[in-house]
C-alpha cells in the first residue's frame, strides 16, 4: 500500500527505475473489516517487544524516538510532508556478510538534521550531516536482523526506508513442506463465489489517495480455471488502493490454516501493479491475528506484516512482476498461542519457502471472525488495475 505524502520526486525516481523509495511505495497498515472499528491505522501495539521466531530479534516499539529507531512504525512523523521518502539501495534482504555497506538516499524539501541506520531497533550509525545520501559500513552479528535507515529534517519531520530481513551466517532451519490436514479439518471451497461474504473499501485500504472507482464481479468465465472466477477492479488517481474483503463472522476454534488460491493479473497493466496484497487474519477474544503478506513488485521482494510493530518486512523471497497467466499461491499459518500468529510456509507457483516468522497480535474491538483480503495497489501512473481470483480454498483444523 503506497505511503502518504508523495511528490514528483517519486515519479522521477521510478522513471529512473529505482527499485524502491519509501515515500513512493511500500505499504501502510492493515485495515478494518466492514462493520468493524478500526483501532487506528498506523498505530503500533503497546508493549515492549515484537516477538520473533526465536531467530528474528526482539524489537522494542517504545524506544526513545530521538534515536531515529523507536516508536510505532519506527520513524514516521511526516506532518509537514517535507520528506517524500528514503531509498535503501543496499544491502539486499537475505544472506549477507558480517560487514555490509548501507547505501541510502533521502528525498526531502527541508535540510536533513539527522541520519540513522537502525539495526534491530538500535542505532548502528548516526550523523547530523545534511547530505541527502549516505554510504556507511556497519557490522552485523551472526543471526537474523532487521535493518532500515531513517532521517529527520529541520521541520521536525521524519521518515524511514523499508525494513529488510538480513541474515548473517547459516539461516535457521525451517520446514518448507505444506502440512497434510487431518480428516477432521473444515474445508471451504470456491470461496470467490459466496457473494454475501464479500465487500469493497478504498478508504480503509490506507493508500495515498481514495477512489470510488472500483468494482467486484462474480461468476466470470474468462479468465477462469473453474469456470467461475471473481474479478476485482480498481481505478482512480495515482497511488490509490482498494481492498476486497471476504469475512466469515463468528468465533473459530481452529488454530491451523491453509489458504490456497489462483490469481491472475491483466497482463496489459502488470507493470503498473505496485503490489498485490494477500492477507489472512483471525479475530478472536479481542486479539487481531493479521497474517498479511504481499508481492511487493515495486521492490522486487515478498513482504510480511508485523502487526504489533505496524510495519512490513521485506523477506529474501524474490517477487518480480508476474508473467502472464494464472499463478498459484498457498500459505500455511498457525496460531501458537492466544497472542501470537506464525507465518509457516509460502508456496508460489510450486516453489516452497520456509518463512518461519512469529509475531505478536494487536488488541482490537472487532467482533470475532476469520477473513481473507485481496488488495490492489496502484503506482504513480494511476492506471486502472484488474485482478481475478479462482479456486479459493481455506482449510482449517
């Protein structure tokens, strides 16, 4: 979901084929289902830790904001709109050596007063130089770490780059195989056809711009695999987002979830998709288990959602723009306890990835429910987007 407060610098950057500028893309927080009460887009959860899987470090969300690394969303305070974004060129997500060079560029209209490179919520480098670009070597201990860059300016605004999951040394073992559900599992099939469960919203999608130009059309024979796909359409001004929601009200007793579906983009406008968001979530007993994920085409990587930290993390899973045709997505998530959710496995077109990430929930006033969400995120061109889904299946046990 594109971030707020864009300027013409974003268009310029994309024209230069820059992979990512935080102000030009990335994604904003999860949003409320229809009939729910949004507990606050952009607000991080309270508490002092965002639990990792045992390898991803524990990150504090209430650190001193003056360090440039603390607070919910880790550094957004762009009330004057003077910072349009930060582009973190290197290092890439995934395996890296112990010593890396952080290259970053900030796009601002006011003088920069502080640069910070953040590693696991702590400042690994700081400078008060007013330069708009930095190239700084830092050391990374063995293990998995979260890395980003942030800036503050003379107007008191601050912003940060995307957050990258960095691995120094051998990655932790993970199971990339999808589980075999038990015979007692509940299986919901062809969910794209149950019209009464679906709704649309643009304002709740938290994009830069809001649009009313959207539709959802059921029972489509072309393109389709089953003979009955669902078409989603999003138009409107540049950087508009539209969220399509499938809500199953009621309390679920299940803790294991296998989501399986096929997805198709209009090939004529594939390059205008900034990201394709795919969210599975559970609300139970006042807790929001939001296992959001997205193919972040603008950045070229898969991203997962840290609910308590209210932020997306770029994973070392490549996700370039999709080739024409249907693509198969399978995601296995589970709820290990009453306040955590875990991304276990992702399979893209038959290629399995062991994600193995556990994050902490947010408290919410939403009613108990299970939900699926698809979101279309435009780029700077404002090109209308078409997406189809088919054979949507959810298995729960």
